[in-house]
C-alpha cells in the first residue's frame, strides 16, 4: 500500500509540474511561405524568391522568458525543480521507517532496562495444579470427597463422576470426568475422552487412550498408550514401551521411560531411560592420527585431542569436536555443531546453533541447548541431584538407554527414546 501511494503521488506531481506541450509562441493560421535565413545583403527572401526591400534588416531578439531552448516547452517550476521534488519525496518515503528508531535514539523513553522478577520460575506441574483448582473451585471441597455424580460448569456443563476406587474395563469408552478417591486401574484398549484425577496409585493398561491424567500416587502407563494432552504426577511415573506422551509428562520424582516412546516435553528428578548394556569405553587412547595428540584447527572445525582439559570458555563459528575423555570446566558455544565423544566430562553449558551430539558415557553438568537436534548416547548423565538443568533441541531430541537427566527435556520437533 505505501508503494502504491508513492507511485500515485509521483504521477500527480508529474501532471502538476509539467505544463504540457505549451509552445513558446501562440499558434496561428498556416503561412503560405516559410521564413528562410537572412542573406548576406540583409534582404529577407520568401520561399517564392521575391525580395522584400533593402531597408528590411533581420534583428535578433532574446528568447522568451520561461521557454525552453530546443523543445519549445514551458514548465511551471522548471525541469530542475521537478527532479528535486521527486528525489525529495523519494527520500522521505525511505526515511519514514527509520523515524521511530531515530526518535528513540535521540530522545529515549526507556533509559532503564525492563523490570524483571527473577523469583518467577517455570512451573512444571502447571497442568495438574490448574486441573485440581478447577475441580475444587467448581465442585467445592465437600463434593470431591463424597462419591456421586455432579455437574461442573466450564465452557459448557461437564459431567463429573466421583468414585471411591475404580477399575475400568477394557475396550470401553468413558465420556465423563473421573475423580477417584483411591486407586485406579484400567484394562487394555480402554478410551478416556475426559480428564482423570486419581488421589491414590494408578495402573493404566496397554493401548489405552488418555486425554489427560493427574495422579497423586505412583503411576504406571502400559505399552502402546496414547496421551492426547498431558500426564502429571506427584510420585514416580513409569512409562512402558511404545507410548505417545502428548505435550507434557512431569513428576517431581523419578520418571522412567522405555524405548520407542515419543514426547514433546518431560520433567523428572531424574528422567531415566530403559536399561541397556553399558557402553564400553576404552581405557587407553590409541594414537592413529594427528588429532589424537594435537589440536587441529581448520576453517570448518576445531578438533580437541583426547584427554585435553579446557579451562576457559570457548566461543567459535566453527564446528567443535571434543575427542574421547576430554574435560571442560567451561562453557562451549558454537555457531555450528558440537560433538562430544565418549567418556568426556563437561561442567559448563553447551550452546549450539547447529546439532549437539553427546557420545556414550559422558557427563554434562550444565544445560544443553541446540537450534538443531540433540542426540544423547548410552549411559549419559545430564545434571546432578539437587540442581535442575535443561536439555532443549528445537528440531528434535533423541535418547538412548541408561540416560539420566535431572530437569527439563523439551523439543518443538520430534522427541524419541530410541
């Protein structure tokens, strides 16, 4: 729209500035003869060749004011003003987008940084606590302690069934919200189209479909179960093979996840993957090439040899490769990939604009952030007890067996326990 207005304005200026085809002299009726230049005797000769007298002399007059020399055109402001006005308007349109920034630069309104409350932190149990408040506020504390059927008014009336304990049959569909005062279990291939709140322990059968589940006791999710939204718990959670864990699974205690499970976000203290054969890490480094003994720096990558200690932070635009059993008491940031080979220990953070690949048996005590993929090998430990850390891979996070991670695990792409 601004460009369209600009072209319309230029057209209007052109029509206004140019006086059109206005001749220097008014046009009259056509002459029979045309004038010819004055001859050497000073006589004027017509096209018919007849002299007009000896006393007639050609006189030169100055050109009319405002007339152009060759074209015979006249302009309202002149050609120079036309070009200048056009350039001026063009410059105005170019500078308009920069005007707010220049005003803020010379007369800043926000001279101080924005006030941030550093006491705020991410609530990993947001979904479960919100659901609990909805039930308490909607039904009242008395109703949620007595078995019965009630109506909860949300965006529309929802049926809530409060039971002392529940055993849901297999191959059955449940359409109401369940509030279980004791333990809860389900058979295989059951489907729950509404939320479930369990105050006791919970055992979900195989190939169930859950919308959302909050369990205050121990929770076991059977093989092949699909979670549409979220799962939250107050104690240990065990997830068996082949589950699809929705948008969030969280527990303030242990979260065990078997292989072939997919996820988007998990929280656990710790999150652990399935038991697998421990990785075999060689004790001695066999020298095979120059990178086994020497730091190699090229335009593309930095290769740090095995058993090297990195005492200071490292920031580079090259790919970083830490060979076996390196020790870094520092942060490492690369605008490309970071590869940490087996048996290494990093006590700082890893930040990468590319992928992060962590080999078997490594220990990472800081956070791991990647704009690409994060691959965590067999037997890797991230974080430690008492300190919450995060592993974030924007395009994907992939875990193998024997992984232990204290804190958050998140991705916007594919999350998978291989």
